[in-house]
């Protein structure tokens, strides 16, 4: 089943490269990276373009499977820092009634976890003490992703009336599917935290997310491509990333990590 691991890595890399492309389509720093920096002066647009180039490069490294371990680990730390020092303050300032900041915050949470998980795939022995230290954060990746699943799933149940309006009109019984969507997210979150049937449930989650990508996110992206600066397309690529992360979690026990006998951390936690 190693091909599923490769598909998960490719899905995630395509998302990161796609976020980079967004910086060339729309000016400024995209809100999924840093909130409230989209409307920057034209003379500073180069910052957005540079950010886009970096993300495209990192995404392509992940897609091709070339020298992606260290940079993915570092990006996991970077996205975790963005969560703590950019998105959380923006969320508290905007207030819980601002659903957009809440959604972005949780997506960054999951992407940080995804980077950490990507960094452990067939991970070589780190060549520096700094990387060895940073790799101690890698095991939290799946739990960061699970936190996002739980938060989004709970949001489906608490705000069922609002979320159900997002179910496409061609799908009947929107409240029923909203309820099922919440359960489909909370269940895998619990599975990841408890370690119960994680492989099987994560595979099922990946299938559910891929169906949502096609039937929900792609549907709205095609119908309303320009809505909120292309937010529907952002939904497509982030859903693809989450599908990839679920595949990686399902297959992570089968990854082959080379370890040294004096590095017990890698033997315990990676692969």
C-alpha cells in the first residue's frame, strides 16, 4: 500500500504549491498564511510573490519526493508559529463570530501537522543537532490534524443550520448530510487520539474527503470561481491536502526510516 503514501505526499505537495500560485493570482500575502496582509501597498507586492515562489518550490520538492524532509520539518515549525503568533491573535481580535478567521486558523493547524508528518516519510538520519531537536515535534503532526478534524466536526454539529446551507442543492436532505459530515470528522479525530483502528478509519476518512472534494468543493469552485478571492479553489486544494494527510496517517506505520542505534527517538517515533 506504499502507493497510497506516495499519493498522500503528492496531494499535500500540490496543495502547498497551489497556495503559492495564489500569491501570483491575487496580490499580497494570502490569509491562509498570514491574516490581514492581502491589502498591502503595490510597492510591496514582491513580498507576496517571494512567498509564492517559496511555497511553489517547497510544494514541488514534496511532490517529486526530492530532499523534502528537512524543509518539511522546518515548515511544520513555521506554520505552527504562524498559528500561534498570527492566526490565534487574529481570531481573538475578530471574535468567534468571524467564521473565516476560525476556518483559516484550523486549516493552518492541519497544514502544520501535515508538514510534520511529511517530514517523517522514509526520513533519513538527521545531519545536525538542530534537526534532531526539531524532529521531537514530528509526532504531534497527526494530533494537530486530529484537532482540526474535531473542531470542524464539532462546528458541523453546533452550527448545523448554517453549515447545511453549504450542501449543494442537487444533494437532498442537507441537514442529514451535515450531521453525517460532523460525525465523519469527529470519529477519525477520536481514533487518532486513542489509536483505535486508526489505519482503517483514516483510510475511510481519506475516501470521504475525496468525495467532498469532488462533490462539494470542486462544484463551488467551478460555479463561483471568483468568490472571495478564489476561496472556493482554496477549499479544493486544502481538502486535497487533508485527504493526503489522512492517507499518510493510515500508512505511517509502514514507512521505512533509517535509524542509528544511538538515536532511539527515531526508532520509537518515525516510520
